[in-house]
C-alpha cells in the first residue's frame, strides 16, 4: 500500500462506494484482522466519531460499521473503539477540521517522531507492512509512556483529571533536540488518542485553565460521574519556548 492507494480508497468511500467492497482484500483489512486476532483493540477505550471541534462525524456510518465488522467488535453509532476509529478510521477520513485532515497525524510522521519512532512507523505501509500494524506500533509506544510517565523519555507534562469513578490522563511529550511534540490521552487506563501538539506557555496554561472534562472525543459508560478534579503530576515546561 502507498499513500495514493490510501487516498484512492478514502475517495471511493466518500463518493458512496461500499466500504466493504473498497476494503475487501486490502492491507488495511488484513491489519485490522491481525489486530483483532491479537486482541489489541482491548487496550483502547471508547470514542465518538463526532469531532468535538466541528460537531460533525469524521467518518460515515457505513465506514464506521464496516471497520467494526472487520475488527469483530460490537458498536453503536457514533461510539466505538477509540483505536479502531483514531487509527484506521482517521486514515480513511476525508473530513476537514480546524487542524487539518485527521490522517495527517499518522501520515506526516510528526507524532511518530515525537514518540521517538521512524517517521513512517504509524502508517500502514511501514516496512515490513505484514509484520505488525500501525495500531500495534502506536499502542506499544503509548503504553510504555502511560505505564510510567514520569520516567519516560521526553515527557514534560502530566495531568490527571478525575472523579470518584473515572480518571483521565493527559501527557505531553517532546523529543530532546527535536521540534516534534505530541499530546497523548488515556481514560481509566485505556488508550484514547495521540496527536501533534505545540508545547508553549499558552498551550500549557489553556490545559490548566479549562474545567476538568473528558477530552478529545473520549466517551465513558453513562453511569460514571463527570470529572470534577485536576492534579498536575509533572510540569517540566518552565521554559518551553
């Protein structure tokens, strides 16, 4: 698979072609099956496909349903598996947001670089493409950070927002001697997302200033209480500029 193959598949689905017919026999379908067989989707929490910035879905109901069918997961629109949506769904999304296309975070290599990986590591075509998957490579990198964020290389900020029944963690990572940085997010020990994030005094202040809440399209079970407290566990950004 190449970037042209990916863009072609996304365009065909956006034009109304059946996602099942477009993805049948594709590398993406094979990688989703590989992830499902290895139970990798269980590491991820829940997410809505309705973007919090635009208020509109980033993929169609038909693509949402087909991705979850390929993964062998039950889901009710618009809430599904965060890893499946944020990796494979975003790769196939054609919806513009204030921050660009959702696939850019994986295709342009910036998040990979921030995590200390090869620029192509989070793309489906990273060689050897048959050996592992972008979801797996991302989960390995994120899990090693969330397991011990204060000890992970490049971590400069850690914030926990919580209630009696739920806990969400935001981590900012910046590679030494690199301009690349990223925000990582997990809820109740489950991975949710990662994206490029400019670390500055103003961006840190914005994270500190907002009331505690679930962020970045994360969803939890309805009975759980809203977040109501915040604690900054690490802040090494005294001179981030």
